[in-house]
C-alpha cells in the first residue's frame, strides 16, 4: 500500500509507463533502495496498471484509507484471476453460508487448484503457503476477515459503492460481501 501512496504523482498522470520506467532508474518517488527490489515492485505496479481503467487511480486517491484498502483488493482481483477465483469460490461462498472461513479453507483451495492446473502444480508449497497467507492478510487489512469471521465492508461509503456500479463492476460489491443494488 505504501508504494501505491508514494506513486500517486506517477499513477495519476497520462504517461504512466514512461514515468514508471524513469522511476525504475531514478528512484525519485518510491524510495526503494535496492535496484532489484525496485524493478520487481515497479513491474508489479505496471502489471496492475494494465488491469484497470485509467480513472481507477483518481478514484483510489479520492478514497479514505479504509476504502483505499478495499480498492487495492479490487486491483488484485482484477489483476490475478487465480486470486479472484479463490475469493469467490471460497470467501464469498463461505460468507453466504456459514459466515466464517478458516485458514485451512484457503490452503485447501490452493492445493486443489495445484492438483488440476499444471502451472500452479509447478509452484513450491512455500509459494502456495505465502499466497494463502498474503490473501488472508489482505482480507484482514480490508476489514473483511477477523477471527475467522467474514465481515461485510460496512465502512464503504455510498460514493465508493456507486463508483463500482457506474463502472459496470458491481461484482466487486459482492466481493466485499455487500448487496449489489
């Protein structure tokens, strides 16, 4: 999240790709000391930029901190189909039925994907465990998962929800355990 906050002047301009390339060399905005880490992080930022419309960044920076965390969840779900599938197949389904999700539910889902997807099957158990852990952390940071309980994003303002409805992305409200109206 800190990188996205630091990169606001770059992500809200018209020539994002060019500015990210310059930042990779100049390190004037993001402030990541090691060249390798900076390159990896900025490549990841660019990958996410390609997954969302340009107006997403203006929306992100207009949100309060809690809504920014939700917006960054949207960014992850748009960028990574595996995470989106995990979220809907496990968290959304569990929230509708029992309202709770154990850490094991996430791990079991990823293990089942590894059993049927040859690309995921090539990942190490450590990679799968890290993905499961990071996913649970993101849900917790967003206020959607606490003590194994899945919680609706009741802190999301009407303006926040309206943005996704207007953009034709109402599925994201469902991902936040909110009614799509």
